[in-house]
């Protein structure tokens, strides 16, 4: 990093409620579905004991299990007022819209929650704290606004130094193909195997789960590489391996810069390539997703000139397939790429964990 | 673009002095050399009639011609006080340091200039207007602070729509290899040939010359593609071709994200590859610059999956070679790549202009 940028580390966890003991109400109005409110879905998956209610009046009354196929009895309720009956201490704005702007209904819910004495967490590009009314209300009520997508101060240009331990980065065929989920499943699998793994959260959802990280897609463009380098370096402290959550996709006309910038800054030892087998095009764009083996080659060459980074495994998101079709998709992905493949959520992350262990042995 | 991002266009020219009639004093203390103060050097080259003095006490008294080999009798003076004798109306902070932070001496000079009634222009990542003392002084004295690297409001994610006319983008083996200069020389050559060319400035120096543009390396990382798309779309208005100034390099561990993001957002019809033949490694990094033909292939594949973009010509910066060596370097670059090559500053841009015309015919 630039010497001037020495202060730029991961964001600190800002809430007065300890991580693991939060009582979150999550707003996911109209979009609490597997590919809908990403932040809500991932918090239900990885911080389920901390979720007291999800708000989506189009589904209520229901449960997370019914809406997503997991999450058990977490209630889906129709309003913040109903959620308040569950005793939350935090309202989370649970959507992650393209462009990251807050809807007026979300702003109104934030104000209502603040009046009820709740802290509010948001992953939007637009910050709660920059909204005069929201921030005045929070000050008056003495609650914390957690803008999880606010980059830490003092980031700089990457040094190209690399990390002190192997880094495995999840990359994808598109946004929302399971990069965060695959990274978390691999990380948890490594921890269970006794490996000192560090999870490097690069997006708002991962940061809300882990409590810390750097929202790399929100930093100044010149500092993408520096942010990735710093995130990895800090996560690597006393760890044997870092699992770096990737962002965007090299196929994505809007987000390719973030993806490439992270790769160039982090120089991972290997990738886990994430894909949803039923997706044929980048969502919202006229860009076909090539066959997995070809996509793997594109990623392996993505930083050519800086380093050649192998894809070490494939993680599929088969949530929209039947069991048989899902198994077939995993087998086909493995056959086509010659790599270990898994749907880590559906069938377990063991093949991916093994691929990471092998990468660590080779590094 | 996102519908929410509709407001995000190129920056407006902010000074009350018309473009072309500015009287600029340029601060380049200790670094007024061909590869030193990039903003100063490029303003002397492309807005020479508007430069009344350059401040560099390590060279003064001197002239631009003696310091750079061009720029004629523009005086190089030792201090702002001496520069004031030339009747400037603007002080330009003429350096472009890595990381873009303002030195305390530059801040002091800005304050001194403001007290003398000058407007101040800066291309730093750190904004003049965010400095309480500088901005209070400017208000009090009624002068304008031009933070040329401040992105316009309302940028969003790119739509992938592409531009209404062919776009040729300059790309490089590293930073500061002549991408801005090659773009400007090609643009001026096209204008002279009667082609309605638009110059799309993506960096602070180009913006100071052209008066408008988008500093793509300073936008929110998620919006790099959207910024490039918007810059190109707006520049394309009533133009037959857009010459897009590139940023960074796909070889650069820090800036590769900006380069890739611009390519993915702009989807140019072709590249002009810029290189300084004596440079063997990316400056400040352990990254060798591959042979030009291989580098051209890397660029051609850089957006593979989104589009295959040909390199249509090579622009060399041979400022540090003798005439014979420069001619040999140009001939070698052309031979190795099979493409037209030129040092547009030294030998004229005709081969590059012809390559762009050919690209327009093919598009």
C-alpha cells in the first residue's frame, strides 16, 4: 500500500450488540426468495440464530423454511410492527439492488425502526448516515447506523506484495451465482477440518455476517486492488489460508472491473468457479455464459501478465433443479472441467474443501 | 444506465474563464520532466497558449522547451510569487502522484494562490473543496476550486448498450506510457482530416485540457463500466468516432480493475496499444512487460466473453531514445505486431489516424 494509506484496514464491527448475539429483523419486502433479497437470504443461512423475523408482506404469514427451503421456523411477517413483537435490536435492509440505491419504503422503515429504538444496518451504495433525517433520528434515539458498504478510510494503491498465506478466491459466471455462499461453506468446512481458515468478506452481505471486511465494489476505482490486497493481508493474520469472497464476474459489462481489480490486487493461489447451471446469459445483458471449461480458461488467463491462476474447483448453485438433475449437473461440471465439483449447500462442500487443501499443499 | 442514474453525465466545465482563454500557472515543483508531472507536461503540450508559467524551483530560471524539449518560451519560474508577475488567473496543481494525495506544500500553494485571487485546479484524489481552510478561503475570495477528479453525481451500472459510433480506446503496457497523448494526437489528426472526432477524457489531465470528461479511476468501483459507457455515449453525440483515453494497464496490480472495467463498459471497436520501448517492467512492481505482440493478444482477450476487441495500431513513446533508435523501435513494433505503429509526438500520428479510419470503415 501507499505509505499515505497506512490507516486503511478492514472496517470495524460497529454495533454495541456482540456478533452472534444480535436480534435482527430483516426487511425483504416483495423479494424474500432464493435469488431475491441476497442479504436477507444469506443472513438467514449463516446467522440464522440471530434472525428473529423477516418482513415480506407478500409472503406473510410464513416461515423462512417455506420461502427458501431452509431457515426453519424463522417467521416471515407482514410489517415492522409485527417484527417488533419478536424483540429485535437491529433492522437490516435485506435487499441488494443493482446500483445499490435505497427505496423510499426502505428509508421509511429505517426511520420507523429508529423511532422504535433499533439500530439499522444497510448494504446500499447510498449511506444511511448521509441521509439528514435518518442520521438526525439515529442521533436523537442513540442508535447506531451501520453502513456495511462504506469503505474504510485511507485505502491506497496495491503494492503487489501478495499475502502471507495461500488465498483461494471464489469467482463466478455472473452476479448472484453463489460466490459468497461457496466461500462461506468452504471456510466453515476448513474450520471443521481443523484448518485455521480466514473468511475475507468483500461485500455487504459477507460483512454483515462476519462483522468485518471491505466492500470492494464501493471503494474508489483506483483502490480496488489495494482494498483486495489489504483485506487479504489482514484476514491472513494467524491463518493458514484465506477464502476470499469474489465480486461480480469477468463476463459482466458493469462489474468486470471490480472482479479483475480484485484478482490483480489479491493474486490468489487459486479460484473456485461458481455457477448456476440453469443460467445461460449474464442477467440483464446480452452476454452468453460460455461452457464451464471455457469460462475456467478465461479466468485462468484473466490476470495473464501478472500471474496465471488456476481454477481448482467448481461450485454449483442448483437450487432450481430437482435432485437428479442437480447430481447430473455436478457430475457434468466435473467431467467438463476435469475438476472437483459440488453444490456445497445441497451436497456438502467436501470436494471443494479438499481442493483448497490440495492448493495449500502446492502453494 | 440504471434509471436512478439518469443524472450522471460528464462533468461540466466549472471555471468562469472560457476554455482556450485561461491563463494558467502550473505548480510542478521538483518534477517538471517528461515522465514527471504528467498534468503539467500535457497542459504545456495541448494547451500551451494558456500556460503563462510553470513553477519548479529546481529548474528555474528556464523554459518549457529546455525542460521538456517542447513548449517554447513558457517560463519555468521558482515560486508562485514569480508566476504571479505573468498575470495568471488559475493555479493548476500539476502533479499526478500515485494515490493522488496532496502534499502540504501544494496545499500551501493553493492557499497562497487563492489569497492572490486565483482559481485553483487540482486532479488529486483528495479534493480541494473537502479541505476546510482551502474551501473557506476560496469562498471568501470568490474564486473557483476545480477538482477535476471529482466524479459527476448519479453514475450507475453500465447497461451494456454500447455507443452510437465506433470507439477507439488507447490502452497501455503501464501507467504513463502515452495513452492520453496518443488519444489527443489521433483526435487532432482526425479533426484535421475533416472527421468529426470526439475526445473522451477519462482522467484529470485530459479533463483539464478538454474542460469536460469523467475521471473513471475515481468513481465508485461498481460504476467504472457505467462511467465509461456514459462518457462514451455523451462524447459520441454528433460525432463519427470517439477516441477514448484509457487508464492504467491490464498488467498493473493496482489499476487493472479500472482498465478492465472501462473496456467492459465501453466495448470499444479497437485499441491503440501504447508503450514506452525502454520500459521493461511495470513501474514499482515485479511485473515484466511482455513482447508487444503478446501484450496485444492479452488485450484482445481481455474482454473475451463480452467481446473480442482488436488492437489496430501501436503508439510508442520514444522520448528517451535518439532519432535512429526511435525509428528502429517503431519499425520493430510494427514488424512484431503486424500493425501500423508510430510515435505520434515525434513522427506524427498519420499511421494511427489511418488505422482509426480503417476501423471506422469496418465498424
